[in-house]
């Protein structure tokens, strides 16, 4: 029943730890102007603006979409602000798509961003509350025990995380927009990097970046631009509580259900065989093998073997390359990170991914997660009209 | 006049009067007495600590208070190598997910008085409290947890021990 | 396009301080109330859930994540959140139903503003480079707007007092209202200025609380066998941010949304308008094209109680209740957001 919709324009900023050369609005416009140009349209052709970002406290501006409305050409139009924690980049793309898929709009602009250098993100997330100890251990402190439990149950090779850290940085070196440019990174360097939250080493964790990502999503009768559209073949979101008794934290059911939903919409039975590549939210290297299992690319306990086999590496000619753009491990403007995954999946099926293009890619998965690995957003995009 | 200024500091201060919630307030009052407490879901019978006022799995309000042990089991852990701002503890130190006996869910706390290399999933631990006169309405009343001389708990039994612990 | 029905609505009492209750404890009673109206057990019985809230109200990042603990989201549910008034969560849910990815949706909004100083907190919503450093609070901005209207003779202080008087009187029939009574116009006009030219009674109170709603396709509403009203239109528009860049004496975006929906194409029996300041109700009625035949804010409106992040949804809910009760055949609901009515949403609710 949903109307067909496609990505016709993509724009991203250069990702960097501190973008002091631009204001918040300037940062967004860098991505938005590129997306509009890519789609061959102007603000006049946009019917609605959908903006997403992670908590307002990252920049210290309350509901910043109010201030950004002018710069985003939203005056006189509907404008929506999405916030679903770390998955928000993906959810924003999905909410934007729903504007078109509902038949209510012909062409919309979706944009997500984070300018963490404007504030102190670590502080923003650790306002003390008395019913928990104040350890300021951050996201790494939260996810490290879950990774440890994965290692215990799968008996994974302890070098798996190191392999992913190297692979994604080498991918990132093919992407001129990536924050970390480490073309010569070695496994030894990763192994020797400081241990932060055991088993997570410094080079196994994502950076903190400023950046923005924008997309133009259009209805079938409003396609534009010189490049082929990336057709949206399925969209799905799932949420579960942060903690409940007996919760499966290593392989969350919300992720499994979300994947099953999006695959069913896109007619996918075997994701490893039927998808050509995937952009998956991997902020800590060990999340690659964990999500390989959660998303059905490998059986439970087998994800790490797939990683070690080189199947997810573009450099090694793997059959199912993951995060050819360098992924979250190479660039992490939190609120935008999910949309970058969705946009990079679209770039692949448009054949427009430059040096990190997977040859002949026709179908790709974009994935985002957030909170305590409890909020999931996914889409499948393809070169073929659904 | 310098043309190079890119950033200026402009701190923003907003003051809030924090309220914990009705269920967390009961929890904090017990903590002031040196007691860990949780609340039981009327539908699925699972015991939550700290209680937030609902069973997140069932979406129903919780009311029944359950007194818990200050002994527990390590569900998982990490060894942190970054110092905590304003905390005298030296890295590396262990942060563990600990399930207290009688509860079905873990909370995060420090694990100390141990060899970091010996910490393991399923290990038995107990709370080390601050001196009684320092107790307040905060989880910091517990300085940290330390290992107990008891056999490890099998992984599938973690999160299911009664308030009486292993013997139960 | 699929016809959408509103089937249930509930709102907490507006109170200045909800005391110890946290967000989950504020939300749960309203969820239970809308479940009971439809005859379902929990959020598992709807296809989509969307909420609206603002982290800065209570001063904690990810405050909305706690809201999920009220839902019973095991097994996992389809859920989303807007950092906006829940009226916009309703908008997102409508799109989800229109595209066929849901036949029903639960919407809720919540806010606990009492822990902070709301007007000051919202000053940090302004342009961070040019306006926020001035700490211009929301009341002062609205006072600038009122001054313009008064100076131009578009509104008189007596008309503003009449808006307040009608709100207080209507609120006497609303057990959930925070402020109700029967003040005389002379008493209201004798009040000392608060932030001139605004008097305290011209400003909405700050309230803690939550509201929830369930919508569905008309087919699903019939399956449930509950009375429903039809949501026949919903639109929203944005304006320039900087108050100096727009004509503050008109609500252009409200007029754009109202015209797009055809509000004036048929009689409007009742309107619930989100006007946090008395003068704004006058200019919003004008922008919506409402005439004498329309009963405005029979609930007392937000001058009688203002649940931040839920008041917009509550306006839709109040119109729904009157349409379902047969008190009105066609009603209009309005929601606003941002300094001096920057962003406005209009919805039309009609009888089944």
C-alpha cells in the first residue's frame, strides 16, 4: 500500500573532531547543499524537512530545529524533529520516507547532525542521579561487559575485534569524508593501543566527530538528478526496554525482529547471499561479529568466523562487505551516524560510492541502533524499483 | 586584534530540583538505612532493582517492596583503564554488572579488593559499605563490592538466586 | 488515503508540581486509561507507538527512554519519538497509518517542568549565537509580541482579560484544570503587570503531567467497537526563527495550515487552541478564520493548565471528546511550538 519512494540526493560533510570553521547551521548547510545539488533540486522543490539528532545536551541548544528552520529552508513547510537516541539517524530517514510513502508529500529533505565540539558530550550524558553510582564510564563502560559475555559464549578468537578495527579503518581510507584516515594501520598497532574498557582498546572504539548527513527522498513521479535512484525496498524499526529481567543483551530480540521485518518487505531470505553489501552501526569493533549473528548473516556463535574469513572486507574481496565507507569506527557524529549508514547503502546501489564502491552492488542494508542496544532502525535499498 | 579566534567559552548553567520518582524514593530511603531493596512485578513476579515504578517487560506498575541481600553474583564486567573524574580510585579498576541475591536484574558497581585477572562471570561478591554515619540517600553508600569465598554460580542460574543466596 | 479515527484519549490533572512522581509514573495511568477505553491490555495491541517529550524540561539526556519502560515493550514494538509536543507524534503516526505500516497507533506526551525554571530553560531554545546569550525568556518574548498588538490597536487589554475570564470560567467544568474561577474583568485588569504589558493571568501556568491517545483506521475502530471521531485533516508549518524576521502580529503558519486543510470550508463548532498567552488566542482565532459561531477553548485551554510537550495533543483530545459526546460535529485543534508561535499545527476532527 505504501507509495514507492527513492533516495535521489545525498550530501555529507567532511567528518572531523572539531569543525570550528562553521556554525551549527553552516555544518548542516554543507550537507544539505550537497544533497540538493546531487538531486538537482533547490529548496523550492522541497515539501517538508525532517531533522534528527541525538540529545540536545550534546550542543547545549534546546530543540535546535527551531533555530535551524531558516537555514534549512523550512519556512512555510512542515518540519519534524526526530530523537530516538543513537538510532536517530536511521529513524529520521525512515520518518522522512514515510512522508513520501504515505502519499502525502512528493519530495522531502532529511538531515541529521551532531556538533559535539560545541559542548562536552561526556558531561552531557552523566548528570548524576542518586540511584546509580557515578562512574562516568560512558558508552564503552556499558557495552564492554556485553562484549565480554559474547566472547565467553561464542569462544571467539580474541583477535576478532582487532581484525574489524583494521578492516574498517582501511575501508575508511578509501573514503575522503571519513574522520579517521589510517591507510597504514596494522593489527599490531591496534593490539598495542591502550586498553580503555577491557576488552575494548582505544583503536577498537569509534571517534567523536562533528558532521552532518542529508538526503533528498522523492516519490516515483518526482525523481530528479543525473544519478540512478536508490529505491527503498523496506523500512523497519523496533524498540525494547533498556533493562528487564532475562533480557538477551548480546543478541537483542529487537534487532532480530527488526531485521526479519525489513527482509520480509524486501523479499530477502538469505541476507548474506541476496545483499551485496551492508552499512551497519558498529561503534566498537566487536559489534561486527555480534551483529553478523543478530542480523542473520551468520548462525549464532559463528559471526566471528565470518569476520576472520575476510567475508566482510572489501580489500580482501569478501562476498558481503560491511562498512565500506569506514563505518562508525571511522566517523561518528552521533546523531548523523545512523543516517550515514542509510545514505552509504544508497550510494552503493546508485553506483556512486567512489573508491569504496562494491562492484555491481544492487541491494544493500542500512542499519542503526541506539540506547542500550534497544532501539533499531533498518532499511533495504536497491537499484531495482520494488 | 586577532583574526584567529574560532571558539569562545560560554558556559550555560541551568538549575534543577531533582525528583527521583515514587518507587526510586522508597529505594533511596532503604539505602539510607543500609538496605538494598527492589520491587516485584505483579504480573511476571520478577524483582527489579533499582525500582522505577514499572515492570519494563509487562508495562504494569510495581508496588510490592522486596528486601534484597547485599551479596550477589557477577553477571559480566569490564576492566576500566580511564580515571573517573573526581574519584580517587586508580585505574585499572573493575566495573561489574552485579545481580544481588533476591533480584532478577543487575546494576553496575565497582568491584575491588581483588586481583583484576581473577574476576570472572558467575563470581560471588558482597557489598562493602561506608561507615554508618556517612550513609545518605545514594548508591555511593556502598563503596564497592568484593569477592566472597563461595563457589561460582553457573551462568544459567545467574539472576535467579533467592535472597538467601547459594544455599537457598 | 486511509480514513483515520481517534478512538481514545486521556490526560492527567494539570498540577504545578507532580511531587515525587517520575516520568514513568506520570505516563502509566494515562496509558492504562486509553487501553481501558479501547478494551486492550497494553501497547502490544497497537501497531505503532510514538511519543513527544523534551530532555531539557527535567534536565536529563534520554529522558524519553524511561518512557519505554511504561509500555510493556516485550516482545519488542514499533516505536518512535519526537523531541516535540506529542501533537507532532500524532502527525508521525498518521503518516505511518496512511502508508499502510500500521492500522493503529498509541501516542503519548509527557513533561515534568517543575524541576527547572521553564521560561529560562526555553530561553536556551533560541539561536545559540545571537539570541540565547541574551537569556530572553519565553514570557519576555511573548510580552514583546503583546506590546506590538496593543500598540497597533489590534488587541486591547480588555480583550486579553476577556480571554482569561472565559478560560477560567470554562475551566470550572474541567476537573483536570489547574486554574479555574470566575474573576471579573475589573479584577483581572487591576492586576499588577508581571512582564509588562502581560499580567500573570495572561500567561499559562506551568504544569506537570501527561496525555495519551489511540488512533486507528476506521475499520480497526469498528472492529474494536468503540465510539470514534474522524481525524479528517492535519497539517503543520514552520516560520522564521528570529522574532525580528517575521510579523509577530500575525500567525502566518497557522493560516497556511488552516487554508491547506480548508478549515473554513464548513462550520467549526468548537476549537481548542494552544495559546500560552492571552493575546495569542486572539490572533490565532483570526489566523484560523474562526467566527462567532465557534466555541473557543471550552476546556479552558492552556491558560487553565499547560502540560508542556502534551498540551498540543491535549487540544486534539479535547476536541475529540466533544465530537464523540455529540456536543460538536466538526472541530479544530491547534498546537504551537517555538518562540512567539514559530511553528503551528492544525487538525480537523469530525463526527463519525
